[in-house]
C-alpha cells in the first residue's frame, strides 16, 4: 500500500502482483493464488491516494 500511495496505482498493482508471485515461489505456492487480490488492493489504494482520501489530520503528508 505504501508503494501505491507514494508512486501511484499502477506501481501498486505491479508491486502487489510481483510480491505475491515471488512469495509463492519462495514460501508456498498457495500464496501465488492471491496475486490478483494483492494487485487489486494496490490499484485501489493508489486510486484512493490520487483522489486525496489518504490526506487528513491523522495521515502523514506524502507528495503524491
């Protein structure tokens, strides 16, 4: 989610998918099945950050 907030929705999607695929190769093949879910979470987090929904009194001010 941090990558999505800092770098944008497509970077969040790519990071989520690649991370879960690597995790599936290293630890458990079951983790690779959740790669699309991680990608969607990264994409949505990036879109929400772009819309300004992570800016508020309790969130740090990241330049997006």
